[in-house]
C-alpha cells in the first residue's frame, strides 16, 4: 500500500490505522474524513526530535494550521510540544478555544486587520510574522496601547522558485507575501522597524512553496536569509536570533511520488545552515519550520459512497460519489493527483478506468481522471487516500452541501472530532 498505515483486512476492506473503513462509513455515513491520530503524532515527533537534535536550543516545528484546523488537532499539537502557525483570526480563535498556549503561536497573513491584531494580542499571541509596513505600524500602535512590547518576525521573499505548481509557490520576488530582499526593500523596512518602540524584531521568515521533495531550495533560501541577517547586523547593528524557513516538504499522493525522509532532510539542512553561518561569522540562530502537509496528509482518508457508474460509448467512464469539490477542491484547483480505491473490495484487482465525479452542479467537480479502480456498484465505499491536508480545511458549502464529519482514529478507537453539518447549520445565519 501507498503508506504503512493502510492495509486490507480479512473482509477485503481497506483499513486505516488498523480500522475497517467500510464499517466506519456505515457507522458515521459518508462523505467522511478519517484522521489517523497516531500517524499525526508520529510525524510531529519526527519533526520535534530531529529539530531538537540538529538545530540549536529553542528550535521547533510549528504546525501549519491552514492544512487542517479543528479544535482537537491543537490538543494533539499541544500534547506533542509543537508550536503552531496561524493565518487567520478564525484559526487563532479555534486554537484558543482548544486551550492551546498561544505563546507558541506565530500569526501570519498578508493583511491582518486592526481587529485581528487586537484579538491576537489580547489572546497572548507569542509572535506576529509581519508582512508589510502598514501592518507594522498597526502592531506598533496597538502594542503601545496595551503597554506591551510585541515580538515579531518579518516575512521576506528570498527569490526562490522551487518549481512546484505556480499557485503554491510563494518564495519568489513577485509575490503578494512579504518584502523582497533582492530589490533592497527588505533592508529599508528593517531599518524602519528598528525605530518602532513597541516592537521587538526577533528574526525573519520565508516560505518558498509547497510539495517540495528536494532540500536544495530550502538550503538556497536559508543562505539568502542568513546573508541578509548578517547584512542587518553589519549595517544596522542588530543581530537577530530566529530564522523561520517555512513549510513545504512533499507528500506521497500516488505511487509516482517519492518518499521524503524528514529526519535526514532536517539533518542536511542543519549542516548546510551551520556552514553558511560559519561563512558569515553569524551566531547560529534558532530555526523554526512550519510543516503542514507533511504532518497530516497521509494520516487522512476520505470515504464516499459510490452512486452511478456511467460509460459514455466511445468516450470514457464516470463514477459518481456523494461528495466532491466541496470536501476536496484540490483537483479542481490544481489538478492534484490522488490514489482512489474501492474500499469495499480493496483486495480485488483495479480492473476499470474511471473519472471520479462529485455531486456538484459543475463539470469541473472531479476528484481524479482516468484512474484504475475495482469497478464499483452503487453503495460501495470508495476511499481517496492522503487527504489529511487541505481537504477539510478547504471545504465549502457550495451547492448548499453540508460539510462532512471528521473522525479521529487511535489505537482501535474511533472518536468523532467534528460533527457532520446539518441542513439546519446551513441556514443558521440566514435571516
Ligand atoms: C502553507 C504554508 C505552510 C505549510 O506548508 P506545507 O506545504 O503544508 O508544509 C507553512 N508556512 C506558510 C507561511 C505557509 O503559507
């Protein structure tokens, strides 16, 4: 199987974390998100241990909330000793409601409103990752009103293009995020930040993109960032101590994708950073990383119930499912590839080529095209693998379709973590 937490049991059913997915589909109904909690914990531990081992004291991984956000994930992150990154006041509110200590939270985003900044400071946020000058002024003003000195990192664009999909590439100079180093604007902005009384500049952040399998773009980005930190020290007399190199490790969605060895990659990045720091005579900064996808993606499976199987003579075959772009918009957005199987007959050969279509009134509502699957009949459970990241968090109510439930599974026990939306939920705010 694609990942070690997937298998097939004696009934020929797909299992996730040892549990029968067909039984879970019957118990909770479909569409249904499953998250293998042990897998999430294992991945968090891999990052925490490797970063603790290879980077200086104070280094830590921050779970990228945007990949999967609901209360229980913050409980898990907190228990494991992960920090978090947040990109919206809604994520912050969710983490706070889960009792997460926001001293270990980093608030991102390219347009934080005054209300967002107030909410964050009132909630005891540890750090803002500041994007632009107007925002820095607002943070400085609001921190002043509250009588605090607010710690921040500044988001910079190192000018790296890691050659992943354009929509998920963010480290280039031409980006809506952060401030460019190459154009000289970053050093000017740092000079300005150092005049702001209620802000403590602790370091810098960059995020080069997502779904990267190579470490070279991370090393290249770190070089540019450290070079910049040395410039800030030499020209402005400020030695900052934190370098956040963002998220982005790739995930195996299909058999064609490689596996990434997280620990080894961190070791190699750490070695590289050490060398660069020696070269610039820079005291090794603490390093932060922001993994999202590589923590939760392969912990997730989405279950659907098959509807019709339709073959258009001379063209192709469509299998329709009871979910689609509303619970997984990634194919419609990026043509992301997925592995799909008939979970009811996971022991049978995939004998049928089909395009998997959702139930929205939208031709682009597909989950995969021309994939091999054991031919389903109405009522079979279909499973889309590796859906833990950017599926639930990107779900919508398009066509007034209620969002699915999310069930966590751990050591043979299934626990409802997010209940299924009801029709009543859909009209809750309608007046
Ligand atoms: C999206 C994002 C991440 C997480 O990226 P993954 O590919 O899910 O690891 C981390 N940091 C920032 C700033 C992001 O925008």
